[in-house]
């Protein structure tokens, strides 16, 4: 199961997380977010992350130029588009070698097929005016409505007590989870002990 931890806000915890069984670290480039990374983490520190960690930049309806500028500055390997971005933008970025994650509200009608060729993963999140970070879950039974072939990450309000529920999800395209606000002391500052316990529970195999 892929584990993405989003909303990096300090260098020390970022490096601690990179040493844990984590696959992706998310950096938010949406200025209205309390987890906006610019000015909080030095790009040179991001460059020191191990090569097995996907460095995901999260953007909301940003211009292509801004995405490119931040992706190069922060040594990003993946781009998460969390707004109303077009399949064309996904295509452009994927052609440049970035892994692409596209967020959707699963409760709406979505044109998944238009995006599928250009996305490595979809991300199903709880809809909000803030574009994520709500700490609220959506109805996970809605996942059954998704019939596409693109694997997805589950996001939105996953908390320390949800390990068992996550392990019960049975969907052929369920690839992993994206955790954020429920594991924080304050926005951008992760609770390392909560994350450690949760990862142990997620990775504990029943004998």
C-alpha cells in the first residue's frame, strides 16, 4: 500500500518521515493553504531526500509556468493537481517526466477517461472550498462507483484510528492512502508518534 504524507511544514520532520515506510511526501504550493510550503522548507533540503521518496508538489488551478518553476526549484518528481486542471495540462507535465496525481470529488460526475492516459494515480478527496485539508471523510462506499482502470489514492480525513478500516477497503484500483491534517500538532507540523503507530498498524500483516 502506497503511503503519501502531505503538507510538509518543517525540515526536521520531513527527513524523519523519509526514513519511515513512506512512499511520497507532499509539498503544498497553494498560497491560501495554511500548509503553504514556500518559506517553510528550504528547497536544498528537499534535494537531500532519498531517491525512493516521491516528492509531490500540490497545486490548485496554478498556471503552467508557476508549476514548472516550483517543480524545478523544489526538485519535485511528481505533480498533484487539486483543482479544475485540464487533461491537456496533465499530458504536458507527464510528457516532461513527472508522475501525475489528479484529485477528484468522487461524488460528482467526472470525465475520468479523458484524464486516465496522463495520470499515474487519481486521488479521491473530500470536496471543500479549501481544496483539501478538511480533516473530514467522505462516504467510502462511493468508491464502488469508480470503474476506471487508473489506480487511486484515498484522501480526506484519514486519522490514527482508521488503519483497520483502510485495510478493509476492497477495490481493484485502490493503491494507497494520503494522510495529512489528522496527524498534525498544528498545520504542517506532523505528530511523529501518531504516524509511527499508524504505519505499524497499516503494515502489520495478519498471520
